[in-house]
């Protein structure tokens, strides 16, 4: 299978003596959504932290476009075209909406004209944000903050986007919009790794799905592998 990102046999944890992930391997195929589901505390976010360079693997390696990025520093991933929408907010609450947007765009080292053009396009697509551009990001509602994070994704236009629990705490209408945005990212040519507790939604959106359980991949397959026997699978994962 063609891969944009390959994780090969990663073992890691937050301290030397306790491993949280054990021999985890995943492949993310280009121009697809790859999903991951699993119970609370199973290690899904820890896997992203490992790939993103926040935690150092004790064993295994990570390849992006065939290049070994195992020991990469998180800040340099933007240059490679990798971006992360974390489970918690990634915004600077005391900065204005506009200033938040300038932070990633500065790292991309775009020309002033290109920067202005992209910001203008973003405010056309997100008129609510445009109206409030001088307001502090922390004063926006939870849903508007998510939309600002989506706006950043469209500014950065990464090749690979990690999305961790995108709809937690959002009203149903905003959650629907968030899922539409994720599909829009795919249509923009991005590759997406989606972690979500909404099993049905992950299976609906993803081409390939991984199940994480106690730091191990316990099941994986193309979406149709999961679609047919969803109820049974969920009971199995929950140990019922
Ligand atoms: N900063 C940390 N220091 C030490 N242990 C941690 C830390 N963060 C998470 N853990 C532990 O690592 C394990 C995996 O947690 P992780 O957050 O990766 O799970 P998750 O699958 O993302 O869960 P959730 O669905 O609740 O987001 C848990 O046992 C958790 O207690
Ligand atoms: Mg998590």
C-alpha cells in the first residue's frame, strides 16, 4: 500500500520505565482519511505526540514521504507539511483572531503579498471571523474557536493533518460543520488522520480504520471490514 506516513513498531511512554504504546505500526495512505478509534486512555493522543516529536520513541521509526522523521522537532514539521489540530485548543487566547492567523503563516515564510492574499481569502470564507478580526480569540465561542483553527488549516494547507477529537464539547450543528470542514480539507488535497470517539462517523469518513486498545493496535482494516459488523465490533472492543 502506498503511504504518506508510516509508523513502524513504535514503543514509547512518558517516562523511561513505563511504556504506553507497544509496537504500534500504522500506514496513512495519501489523499485519504485514515481513522483511529479506541476507548479513553488507550493511547491515541500519545501516538500523535510520538509522531509529532513531543515524545521520543524508545524503539521503531516514523517515515514521512519515505524520509525518516523519528527524531524531528515539532516546530519543523510545518516545513514538511504536517499540521495538528489537537484535542485541546491550539489558539493563543490573548491574541486577536488576525494575529493568531499570522503565527503559522510567518513560519511558512511566504511573501507579504501571498500572506495578505491568503488571509483575505480566509476572511471571505469565514465572514464571522473577518468581522471580529481584532477581537481576542479567547473571547470567541467554542464553535467559533474551532472554525478559527479550521481557518488556520486552510491557510497552512498542510499535506498531512492530524485531527484529534474534533467535536468534543461542540453543539450538534457546529459538530456537523466541523465534519464538513474535514471532508473539505480532503477535497483540498490533504491527507487526514482522524481520531474520534464517534465510531460511526469515523467509519463513514475513513477509508481505513485502526482500533487502539491499551497501547496496541488490536484491529485494522478498510472501512467495509467494519461497516457490516459495527455492532458486534463495538461489543468486542468494549469486552462485552
Ligand atoms: N502527560 C502524561 N503523563 C503521563 N501519562 C500520561 C500523560 N498523558 C497521558 N498519559 C497516559 O497515557 C495513556 C494514554 O493516554 P492518551 O491520552 O494517549 O489516551 P487517548 O486514547 O487519547 O484517550 P482519550 O480518548 O481519553 O483522549 C493513559 O494511561 C494516560 O493516563
Ligand atoms: Mg486523546
